[in-house]
């Protein structure tokens, strides 16, 4: 049987990368015992030759979500970490991606740009996923709606995926959000329950998130 040309191998690699970004086709198989894209978000394995398994897997690091991306690119880059958070903690990936979009301004916030913190996670302690703490200027508001400038300590992360996992861990381990997990297969209701439990003070928070989820069909990323 003729061996694949270099062009064919490059094409297979590009197809695999596109598949992992869009979720349209399963990634090519990795060598037995090797990590897979499902095990490590942002890491893709492809093959140098044809066959059911790869004798020589080649790894490719997918881009992290950032404020320099288009909306479609941001969503594709955020999806692996959101899916991992769903597998670990049960938060629908569509919810995690939508919250990252809304709370980081599509990755343009200072927290997400410098510290990979996409959810404004405060640093009262590092928790299981953060690498440290960083102080940023912010604002706080009283129950009466009066806001004032201040500074606060926020968690820093090595990767966006760790930020997403920490967000999922917060929701899954805080008793106030327990009722949301009754609706893990209903992302819209999940969001409503999280908002009702006091996650955000914005009265339009549920509508904003579900609007983002519907506009960009983020439900397609849910396991």
C-alpha cells in the first residue's frame, strides 16, 4: 500500500485540529496510553500515518481564549475547558462558556488578560486550581446601589481551563447553588437557579446568559 505523502499528513493534522475546535468530528486516535484531547483541554493528538492507532502521536496546543479573538474563535477556544468542568463538576458547558463571555467581556477584561481569571474569582484563599493571587482595582456596591472604587485580591491561573474548573468547583461545592444541579440537563433553568441563589445582583442576569447561549447555540457544547 502506498505511504501517505507529506501533504496528506498535513491535511490529516489540519482536519483533526478543526474537528477539535468545532466539535464536528471526533479527533484522531492517539497512541495507546497517550493523553487525549478529552483528557487535557487544549491538547490535541494527531497521527503521522494511517491506521487505527498512532505509532508516533504529535501534540498540538490549541489557543487559549483571549480578547484578541473573534467571537467564534473565543467560543471554540473556551469549549475544551468548559467541557472538562462539566465532566468534573456537572455545570453545563453552555453555561460556563456564556458566563465567561459575559463576565470577562469576551476575554478583554484585565483579570482574564493577565491572570486567566474569567469569572472574577476573589482570592480569599487559592483553592484547588489557582496558582496565586493578584490585586486589581475594582468597585463595590452597597445594597442601596451606591458604588465606590476599591481594590481586591483575585485568583490567578496557569490556564483558562483551570479558571473554568475553579468556577465549576465553586458552584458544585457551595450549598446555596445545590438546587441548580437538579437541572443539569436544562441549562436555561440551571442559570435561573444560580441567579436566584444570589450569584449576581443584576436582575437581567438570567436573560443575558440565556440570550448568549441561544444566539451562539452554546447548547451544542453540552455533554
